[in-house]
C-alpha cells in the first residue's frame, strides 16, 4: 500500500473515532425554564383507541440518552435530590426498584423524565417546580443506567464509597417490561 | 562591576519583605505566624545561598582569568608524580568546612521554623471545618456548645493572634487550600482528613485560591479571609448565628416565597426559613459577603441579578442551573437576597 | 481378659466385637433424635429463677384476664400475657386450625387482631381497612367493614413498608390510625365513624403507623418519619370528640416539649433548660426526628404514660453535633396534660439509628431486698434496661446479645459509653457495627410471664457496614445521609428468640433462628410461648425450657402479633395474621431487587434469600384444641 494511501486511511480512522465520540461527550447546561412541562411520555401499555398513532419520541431523548456528562451529572443529582433515599442504588425501598425490568410507568428516557416531573400515584413526588428540565432529563439518563440500558461507554464505573450493585459498566441490560401499578 | 539597577530593585522586597507591595494575596504577605516563619527562613536560605553562590562565581572567574605558569606546561608528559599544592589542600578543607557549617545552619533554621509552626498547631483555640466542593467552599465553625455551630460559605473570619485549626475535607475531588498571605498550601483530599493551623498576626482582608486543579471552574474558586480583632470576630459570629430577617415589603415577600418553595430551597439553606438544602452554599447572610460564587464576581446588586438569572454564562459548568426566571420573579428574588445581610 | 487381644485370631474377633458394639451404639443413639425437629432446638443456658425471686405484673396496669384482647399489648403494662390456660404443653401438639380469613392486603402485617365479647377486629396495613368478624357464628363471617380511604401518596413517605401496628378498643369504640396521619374512632357495633382527626402532614414526610394508647379519657397518638426530616411529637385527643387536648414535641424549646416545674430527670446529663434547642446546631431540631412510632405504656396508679422516642435525623451524625435531646430516650408524662415528669436518654447523639421506641413492660420486681416498681425495656441499642418507673433510674442494663458499638452503660451517670472505633465518618465506610440499625431488637414486642418470671424476647443478630454522607433536606423526601449494608452477626444466625431473667440479668434459654425474628411474642398462663418466623413458621414453645412443642407453616412470613382469647364457646383460641413485610420483609412485600445490598436501608443484604422462602400475603389464622 502506498504511503499516501496509508496516511489517508489513518486520518480517516482517527476522524471516525473522534467524531463518533462527540455526541457522547457533548455538554448542555441550559434548558427550558423550571415549570415548563416535560411532555408526559405515555405509559407502555397505553391503548390507542380507534387506530390513533402514538406521538414521536421527544427530540431531547437523543441529547441525554447515552450522553456521558449527562449521566454523570444525573448521578450527582440522584444522590443530592434524595432519590437514593427511596430507591437506593436501584434496589428500591419506599419506592420500587429501578434496576429490574419492571416499569410501572415506562422505562424509556422520556417516560422516566415524565414520572420525575409529574410525580406518580402511590408516592412518587412531583419535581416539576424544583428541578429544571435539564436536571430532570439528566436524572432520567442516570436512572436508565441502573437497568443497563444505555451504551456501556457512556456510563460511570464503580462506586467511590461503599460498593453497592454491580458497576454500571457491567450491569446486565434489562428489557423494559411493564408491570402492575400495585407492584406485586 | 556595573550594578544593574533592575536586579537591585528586585532584591529589595526579598530583603525587607515589607514595602508598598500589595499583600492581600502574596506569599510575602507576612500576615500570619506561618508566613512570617516561612519568610524568615526564606531570607536565611537566600542569604546563605547567595554567599555561597557569590563565592563559587568568584572562584570560577578567578579560575578562568588566571594565567597559566609556563613551567606548569607539559607536566603530564613528564610522567613523574607531581606533588599537590598545599594551598589547595587548605583551600579545599576550608571550603568543605564552610559548606558544612552553612548546611548545618540551614538545617537548624529549618528545624526551628518547623517546630514553631507545629507548636502553633498543638494550641489551637478555634476549630473550623472547611469542605471543598466543586467549585465553592463550605465553612463550618465548630463550638463546644452545639447550638453555636455556624455554617457559612466562601468566606472566613479569623481573630488576630488566635491559633485556628482548619480541618480540611472534600466532597468530590482533590482541592487545595491556599491563602498565600497566611499560610502555605494544604490539600483537601476526599476520604481523608487533613488540617492546617494558622495564627493570623495582622488584620486585613486576604484572598485565597484553590490550588489544585479541580475541574472546569477551578479558576473561580477563591476564598476571602478577613482577619479582625477578637471582639469584632465574636460580634461577627453572633451576627451570623441570627436567622434571616423576615421579609417586610411585598416584593421581598414574593421573593421569599419563591426562594423557599421553588428550586432554590432544593440546594440552599437560609436559616430560619423552610429552605434546608445542603447541596449549595448557605445563603443566610449572603449579602454581607464580599463576592458571589467563590470569588467569581464582587458582591453587588447588578452582579446578583446576573448570577441568579444565568449562572451558566458567568461560571459555565458549575452546578447551579440556569432556571430561566421571569423578570418579576427575578426582581423579587434579588430583592429578597439583598435583605440577607 | 489379658489374653483376648493377643494372637491373630483373637485380634480379629476383638476388632469385630468393637465394630459391632460401635455400630449398634450409633444406630441406637441416632434413633434418639428422630422425634426432635430439624429446626435448631432451644439452648438452655441457665435455670429459671425461683418463684419467690420473680418479677410480677404491675397490678393496676395488668388486670386479670377476661378472655378478651382489647389492645395490642394485652394491658396497659404491655405484658402480652394471656391468663388462659386451657392450652398447655401436654395438649398443644393437637392445636388445629379453626378458621381463616383473607384480609385482601399483601403488605407487612404487624397488627394483632382484637377480640371483644365475641367480635374480632382486624386493621390492615395501607389502605388500613378495619374488619369486624362475628365469632359467634361458624366461620366468623364479616359483621361490617370500615374503609378509611387514606391518601395513596402517603405510601411514598413511609420508610419501612406501609404497616399498621394495631387498633385499640375502649368504651364501645375502636380507635386506630391511618398511614396518612389521621386518627379515627369507629363504633364497635355498627362500624360507623364517630370522629376523625387529621394529625400528620404527608407533605412534611409525616405518617402514622403506631397503635394508639387509650386511657384516662384520652387517645394518645405519635407520628412516624424520623428518616424524612420530620419533627417528632406525641398528641392526646379527647376520647369522645377527637379534639386535640395536648401535643408534646420531642425536640425544641421546653414549652413545646411540655417541660415545666414537674420535670425531674434522674441523671445530670438530662438536666438543664431548653436542652431540646441547645443540644442541636441552630434550626436542626426543627427537622431532627424524635418520632413516637412504637409503644406506649400506662400506669393507672400514677397516671403516667411512658413512651420511647425515635432516632434523631439525619442518620449522618456529623450534621447534628450535640446530644440531640430529646431523641432516643424515654419520657414519662402525665396523661391528663402531657407535662413531662422524667426523661432518660438511652443514646445521646445517636450514631446508628437506635430508636428507643421498643415496648416498656411495667412490672414489680425484687431488687436488693425490696420490691420496686420498674419497667423492662429490651432496647434497640442491645441492652435490657430495668428502670425504676417513678424516677427513671437505671437499675441494670445488661446486653442480651452481641454488642460492639457500645462499651456498656455507666450506671453512675446513666450515660451510654460509645466505642469510638465504630463512629461513622463522612466519606468512609465503618464496618462490623453490632447491633445493626434495626438494633439487637426492633419494634416487635416481647412478652412477660409472671408465672415463670421471664421476659420472652424475639430479636435480631445483625451487624452492618455504615457509610455516612451529607444529607440534603427537602421536605417530603428522605433525610438520611447513609449507605448501609446489614448481615448476620456472630454465629451466622440472623435472629434469636431469648428467654431472659430480668432479676438476675441473664439468658435462661435461647432459640437461634436463621432469619431475624420480626414477630411479637405471646405467653400464656398455660406455659406456652408463641411466636412466628419470617418464613412463615408459627411456633409453640415451652415457656420454661424453650423446647419446641408444635409448629405450623403459614402462607406468608409472620411479623404480626399473636393473641389468645376465650371464644364464645368458652374455648381458648390462638390467632394471628401472617403477612411478611415491615422493614425486614420489604424485599418481599415491596418486590425489591436483591442485587442491591443497600436497598431498604441496607436490610435487603441481610435477607437476600427471603423471596425464595416466603411470599407476600395477609391471612388470618385462628387455632384451637379439637373438641
């Protein structure tokens, strides 16, 4: 192979690698003001009567899902906003587990963001007036790592304090099944 | 020998350490026992080393400039053993002795300086817990009476002449506490307890800086240290223990309502109100501080407006979100914050 | 015979003999154990105390048994002692199921059924349905059902499953609390609501799970929420109208804590003005916990109500320097106006969530030649406190299991002596702290028999790792600041059932249990102790020796109080509801994920195997001897 050919292949390879990493590391620090509604992601088993068509996925999902800084910030917020106090590190307690494959109100990132913003019956508080849109989506991105859904190159690794669950880089990918809202 | 004026001017602060140099953030500040000790030691080292250096240079110049004696030429080709110069022996011994005395002197000076700094640490009268966060300082004054425990942020008040031990913790990454006029650097390492003891000697306002790269806003993580008389210090502490005053005017009441029920209270504490967040700095006496956001901006009404409305453009990447307040909300919130003296 | 084992032939014969003897012996001895159970048998450690040396029930607080069960503790002295003696060690093996009833709930069932003159009353965990069953008819059909319909969101602020510890009957009414903070009085005959009072606010994180105490014309209620940054209190409602008579907080200035001129704490550490403010950083007492979610006892002679106070908040102790009065201690108050008479702080500046809310059994005990009116308290911290109930003086405090978090109680100053090696540190994990956060014994009460003089203690054997971190206060959300992992203590058994001699401060017998024992105990005059295990075994054990006499496998783990009553036909019945849950069983009742050891405040790590051993339920079982 000629040296020019080799050089251009090398350049192409490096560019491809760096460009593919761009989305994963993009940071956002501004979003819609507090109180502006996060669209209510419909729950997984919704019946669409008369053949009506479900809405398209919110474009914000692409910005936060699989985004490493968003997941890392989301992890900080998860501890600071006391999500850990009810859901612990995914196992649940006062609140249902977040690391398994049972989602009462949906396991897609927009559905999780809607649950955080709107609150849910049986005790999930509504954070719409306490957190910005951006913070809620970051939390949703982090919540998804507990069930192994985002890609493994965007998630954080082992815990710094007490070791709790398997690190997110090794967590098995759980499918997002629905579950009875009574949780049994 | 031509005396270079520039060098002479530069030598002056080294030698006197007390001229019209700005000392609020200077390692020559000499405002505390620690820096005084350090600067004295520095001068001793400088003097001894300067003498040695001058002697070495002198010998070097002498050695270069000295003419060779012609009878000394081709000594090696003679192949005969050559007696060494007795003057050289004396000279070498003298030189070794000078070096030895110099080094021992420096060691002794260093030992005494260290010991004096350590003995200050054993006599601490005031204890402060300083926790580094990205990118602000969480300050807690400890007291034997638990109800006098004081929590504030980004500013320290220290009484003159009282040894104070600052216990250093970190909530996230490694930071470093550095108030050059008062003391050297000491790291804040997560999971580890370290401490530094300071005995301030001169009243004044001093600026400190985080000295270990800790993330994107490391440059905006400054600390203001006010050294005041003991009486003023107690007055300050008592004032800081007071809860925030209740808002009187409708505008400040509206601000109070927003701050205590909206997103602000999720992260900030204001004493005497329902706001109890510990994620961000304590705001109970925000308006009495000299800077906003750990030295990012000086305190002032306009800066407060700018900070509250869009912290991400002032200090991009910091953990306070841009909330997007409506103009009416912004006026109310800033009006309320300004009452927090 | 010297010659027997010499020589080849004789040697072989000798060996064969030996082998034969050994084989027969082994077979014979193995047959001995055939009748004993596979479960660990009772381990007798010491002899029972002689009758003259017994403690006895406090007469005014524990009247003679009339065959009813009108309050969870059986009587104001919390004896949980049934005077019925038809069932005894000789016939308990024949105990048979009389009837069952499904409550329709699947959350942790901690409440006892009540029986009053032929009607049985059962209050369920959330949604706190109250059933009345007619015992005079075969199969005990439902007489009426009362549905209080509490707010569903209250489930989101209840730390340890949505339990209810029971209702109380008095003067024709049933009194109980709902999870969302209401106290309700229902007519016992008709099931109609008489009054309903809102006492707690779920927006602040308050719930109510405790069983009220009804005495002196007052209904005493306390709140829950020590993990939610709540301020703890106990309130008294007028029995007839439900109006608030008085409310005493457990933190804050003396006027809120109802501390006045009558207040005389025994020890110097509890004396001083406004200690409920001075022993906290500024404002921390307003969100400092000190709830009253456990048991209250009452002495009708002195008109004093006794109760223990829960943990200070948050769990991270560095955020609340100071002794944190008046949390993790015991108050004695006058029931008519709530004013404090004495207080004792069991763990000042509590480090490990060792709430002090366990049952307080009132008794009269021989002590150094005199008979003294005392209280028995097997506490979370791991010590069995015997205190003079007139003054609060600690007569003895001996550990009833393995404790390394404390060095003991200094009886001169009354202070708990901490083991500073186990102090929690922010940013670090401290390991092997025993007892763990649920304590050596949690809320599930023991029973005291005046006939044997023993206290029957169902308890845990758990240790924990504790990682403290800064807690953020947002009202309505948890305020804890700790990652916890619990596991079995020394010996490997996670629980034990202990018979304790309070006079001589020692164990008499003990039954180690694989799982923590989270069910309350019942002891009868017939000499039987009843308790249940978390995997569903309901056991009858000899009160003197601890020998297991009978057991029954229920459909779900048992954490609810068993009772004994005299049915309309004059026979003795034993009843309990099986429904695993509570803090220990949350992994089953809440369907939690066992892969997270810190879930349910660290309990999931200790009972990862529970979902394989039992499932959720809520079934009433009633047993009696066949005719």
